C-alpha cells in the first residue's frame, strides 16, 4: 500500500531523516517513537507532502507521491489527513463549521467565502461528531471545548475528507491521561472499523504498545526499529531512546499509575 524508499530530508548539513525505508502492506495502526529531534515529525510531513523530501521516494498504491504537483498533490493531501498536537482548529468558529472545513479541498472559493455548505455535508459532519461522542457540542465554539474534545473535532474534520491514511503528529501530547485515552481509542476505532491506516507519532512508549499493531523507532533521523509491540524489548527501547540501563518505561509513561509490565 505505502512504501517509503530511502526517504531523506536535509536541513543544511543536518539530516533530519536519513534513508528511511518502510513498507506497509495493509492498513495498519503504526506508532512512531523516538526522542525529541529524532525526525518523527519530519517523516510524517514528508508523507503528507507538507515538506518535500531531499531524496528518496514515497509510493502509495502504485503512485509516486513524491512527484505529485498542483491538484494531484492537493488530492493526495486530502487522502492522508493530518492531525496535530495543537488541534489547529479555528477557536472562535463553531464546532460543526470547523469540521466542515475538512471539505474545503473540493469546494469552490465562492461557496467557501459565503460559508455555504451542502446539507448533505452538514449531516455527514454531525454524524461523524456523533460517532466520536461529541455531537452535542456541534453548535459551540471550538474554544469552549476541552482539549480532548477539540482533538476529536480535529479527527472529525480529518474524517470529512474520507482519508485513506490519518497522520497524527503527537495527537495526545497536550492532553491529560483521560483525554489521551479517549483520543487514542477514537483513532483505534477509526482504524478498525473503517480500515484506515493510522500513523501516529507518539512520545510515550506505553501508548504505542497499547494501541498500535506496529511500532517504528527512530533515532538520529534513522529508523532503528520496526516490529510488533511484543518485539520491542526494554533493551531495544533503551537503544531507541539512547538511554542507559537506568531507563525505565515508566519514564515515558502517560499513565497515572506507572507501568509494571516489563518486556525483558
Ligand atoms: N524547518 C526546519 N529547519 C531546520 N531544521 C529542522 C526543521 N524541522 C526540523 N528540523 C530539525 O530536524 C531534526 C528532526 O526534527 P523533527 O521535528 O522531525 O523531530 P521530532 O522527532 O518530531 O522531535 P519532537 O519529538 O521534539 O517533536 C531536528 O534536528 C530538528 O532541529
Ligand atoms: Mg515532532
């Protein structure tokens, strides 16, 4: 389905991502972990074409994504919706309009200027909000919602595009543990029920283990681990995070109670 080949991004002399290779054969839920600066965001941004790769290739369902320009590139960007740590909603706009923004790609400028949405789109937006458990907040301003609710609005906006892939860059980094759980469960459900691929940068190991089928570990711009949560041993985790033997998984935990599970 998705294949990254020797994907590289340089900023001056600094290689943010270096020769990343990844093959995803079926829609999976993938967690990317690694310490700050490892290249996680840069990798996702290249896949979405928010950033152009310096070299290497991205192929999705046989098409060379790296080569797309203009309308074809925009079409790709709506097929792989992006979700961010800071939600990126319009704070003073109501929830349903924020969600409808997800259809912007295929609407005329005129319709957008006058905030005209087809009734079918409005119904679809409410249905998606309902599915995410936040339909009752539809008329409220986005800024009136909690962080976890706002992130679900951002997920709803992404779903309006009916994307094949959802790319989430630290979707729960600004949330408390309860909200983090709800948001991760929402992403998991979207993956399982709709068969969409989800690739999420996560800064905590336990989240990647719990929700993802596959974990990719990055260090200094390189993919240094690619396997199942079971294959990710504590010593491997130490290597990904560049930590010594004092490293414990609890140190990267989002849990209220620290993890007592050990992967020897
Ligand atoms: N626009 C940019 N200009 C210059 N350097 C950049 C730019 N974006 C990222 N970098 C550098 O690329 C490297 C990887 O950054 P990236 O943001 O991808 O890491 P990350 O794994 O997402 O980190 P974090 O966990 O802190 O979000 C870092 O060294 C960073 O300083
Ligand atoms: Mg990042």
